[in-house]
C-alpha cells in the first residue's frame, strides 16, 4: 500500500434519489487532484452538448468488443440489446495511483461485477426519504409520462432491496446534510489506521522511539 493511493467508490441509487446531484456537488466542491468521476466508454452516438472525454469516451462496436477481449473493462454491459457501456480499468488504476479518489455511478449489478474483481472498493447506496418523495421528484422532472413513472417506481423498489449489499447508506432528505455525509465517508476512509500508518510512518517512528 502506498501513502498516496486513492480510493475507488461506487455510488448507486434508484432514479430520483439524487445520486447524480450529490456526486456533481461533491466534484464541484473538491479539486480534481483529490476526486474524479470515472468516465465510461459507450458505443452509442453522442447527444447534443456531449463532449468526448468529458461525458463519455465514444467508440464503435468492433473496438468495444476488442477491448472486452483484452480485459480492458472493470465492468461492462449491453444496454437495451444494442449499445455497450463499460468502465476502463487502466484509467481508474492511473487515477488511483496518483492519489485521486474515483467515483463510479453504476447500479447494483455493476457493483457486483466490480466486487468480484476488486476487494477494496467502497460502496455507497443513496436512499430517498420516502416513496412519496421519490415519486414527487420523478414527476417534478417533467420528462416522463405517468406510465413511465409508475415503471420507474416499481424498478426503484427492486433496486432499493439491494441496499444491504453496500458499505454505506445515505438517506437524501436534506441535500446539504446528505452531501456532508458523503464527504464524511471520504474523510473517514482516508483516516483509517492502515492509511495513516503509511502516510505518517516517519512521525510515528519518531514518536515511539
């Protein structure tokens, strides 16, 4: 273990729980030299406003499948039977080696894939304060029909049933409190004995001499 090794965090939540807003607020508050969001590869076409290397790394099916064969992805999936999405292992390892904490925004199934490969990943699940509030947030987006929202609510219950597979649980009732809780997890992980023993090995040796 090195003193500057970053932590890999997975954040999962049902749609509407505020996961993306919390991650974005965390990234806005902390320097990129301390925390980053992992950028996925995808075979889908860029949407208006999306930029290469900022939102996704865009590629074609043949190249993506070649990367799968090379073991390039920490986790990957084929979504809606057509487009691939995947998380680059070399890119994550490079950031962690620089002492940067890396966040992955993926579901519980992707979390299981990663945990099979990496034992030391930290996992966080975001819960809404109630079903009624979750539904209110989904309706408030103004993007989906009542039928789609009903489907998302049913899917949310299924996703939330996996909360006990995660290391940390944050209830996003008050946004600033939830953000503070998220920051506290980063601080607590960096203050763990094994990390501090490496970081302050010379000080500890002097104190104990």
